[in-house]
């Protein structure tokens, strides 16, 4: 492989000729070739947004020439389009500040400018990676700002739309099944009647609450550390730099980012990101329950509960012909466990920052973006390949209701808890219906039983005072 010689503060290093990164990126590849995980791709766009906004702000202050600003803008637009994704190869498991990734961005912009203007790669002409591209910036304020931007965009553009689609699809099923009365269960034992629609309305309510929580967590990430530079003091910036840059970020993203009022907190800790991760974990918890409920209610189809019929997507066995498995539910529950595990790492990373800067940034953003990607993709697939095609087995649901003892609860206000219990136990012992059991025991007439033990009357408050 042919190489060129590039330099940084430590001296010379050989860099492959066919890449746009420079010396510091190459050193990171050498010293931190750990694992297969690379910095999330969402951070590339977020960083390009920041570099573009900072160039605009620095040009407005007169510190950066119009020609240099325009070059940075053109190249940042290229990066945001995905044109140079191959030029960002750094691993997650590197310096905890993310310094080399910031320099990776700076070096690619500087070398691409050299390429555009006909200069030798590595010449730092017409743009210097530190003096021009990184002007008025530090990794310590840009990396957390990029983490915020990537997370906000991910929640706004991907996660919330996917969650809303799933919520609406489940609400449609809830409405469709609002008159299907079934056996409700607690402790996995028969309880009282409920409609299948009411059961699914509960799932819809769970998802509604997560939409609200994610919106709040997203908005808490809008204040940025940008302008704090090394420690939050703003050294090497002018007084209005951060406000101008954040206004440009808002214009670019159509999201209301602001300059954080307390940059010491934003750089010394990442509590808003930890909170977002906890919201992702909470969503995963609910999805885990919903997916497990659905595959339990669909178990069988003939030797289980069998209340739901899942779409037939693929053969379920290499040895058992005709077997169909709840694979979408399995995939969703597996990724939910991964998201829950990711939150443990984010929480520990957030708690482990010492003094004036948290040194677990790559770990935090890697886990958050993986969680968002898994939840986005998982919810979309679960919605499209399971929820939209799921059907109720009304015949089996009706049979189960008729053979259950759930109607006994309706007898308590009329004959008392003790006598109602006798009806239930007698029915179990003798294999009777609750109606026949009540008649055998002589605790009520057939007319009274049919009037009181109507499952439809048990679906809402039913006592008249």
C-alpha cells in the first residue's frame, strides 16, 4: 500500500494515500484497534452539522475568511450526504473523550479541501485541521454536542415515528376487537371477563406514555455544550460564538437547539443522555411484556391458549412440518434485553465521569445509538410482520369463556363472597359450569343467574346504588 507522510504534534506518521484522514486518525487506528464496533454513523452527520455551524459563526465574527468558510460548508454538505463515510473508521474503544474522532472529522475536511483546491494531501492548505476547522472548539464541547444532536435526531426522525406507527396499528386492533369478550387472567389464572379490545387498549396506553417520555427526554437534550471549549469556560471563543453556532444548527436541523446555560454541567456529566437511555430501557421493558403476552396468547395453536393467530411468515422447524413460530416476538424480546443491558453500561458510564469531563463518551453514545437502532428496526418489523396481520381466534375465545369460572365474581354482590366461592369450588370438583353449580347448590334461581352473570355487564362498573 502506497503511503504519504503526515504530521501532528508528535511528529511524522505514514498514512495510506487513498484516504482523507490524517496523522491523529492514523495513530488512533494503530493504538486502538479494539473490537469490531466503530463510532456510530449518526455521529458523522452530527459532527458535520457542528463543523458547518462553527464555520458560519466564526466567519460572522470575522475570524474565519469567507473562502475558508465556503470550503468547509461544501465539504460538510458532502459528509452529511454520506459521501465520505469510509473515511471515518475509528473504533468505539479509544480515548474516552472522543478526541481522535473529532480530529478525524477535522482532518478529513482539511484534506478534502486540499484535494478540491489542488494541494497535496497532508499539506494543511488551504485549511488547517486545528486552526481553521476546529476554530473556537474543543473535543470536550463538540463531542457531547454531537452526542446530543445525534440522539435528538434519532429520537425525532426514527424512534418516535416507529413507535407511533406501532401504537396506531395496535389501536386499530383494539378498536377492531372491542366487542370480543374473553377470559381475563391474573397470575396466569382465569380472573374476570375482559374484551380483547380492552386488553390491547392497555398496550396502547403503555406506548402512549413512552411517546410522552421520549419527547421530554428529547427536549432535555436540546441545550448544547458547544462554546464551552475545554472545560466550559469558553476559552478561545468570542462571547456570541455559541449562540450564533446554535442558531445555525437549529436552522440546519429544524430542531430548537440552544446554547446551554451551564456548560460545566453539560461537559462534566451527561445526565440528560443517561435519562434518555433510561427511557429507551423503559420502552424496551414494555415491548418485552407486549411481545411475550402476544406469543403466550398465541401459543398452540391447538394445545395452548390459541386466542390469537399469528401471520405465517416462514417455516418454524427443519424437522416438524407445518410448525409456525412466533419469531417476530422472539426477535423483539431479544433486542429488548440488549437495550436493557445497554442502559446498564450507559448508567455506569454516566456515573463514572471524574472532575471536569466525563471520559466515557464513546461508550455512552455507542450504546444509546445501538439501542435506538434496535428499537426502531424491531418496532417496524414487529408492526409490519406481526401486528398488522394478527387475527383473533373468536371461536376458541368464546369456547374458553363459556367453560371458565370467571362469571362467578359477578355473583358476589348478590349472594356474598363465601357462597360464590362455594359455587366455584363445586363447579371445579364436579366438572360443572358455574351456572349448573349455582343451581345445584340452590344459592340462586336460573333467572337470577342469567340476569346477573352476563359477561357483558362485567366489562365496566356495574353496581347501581
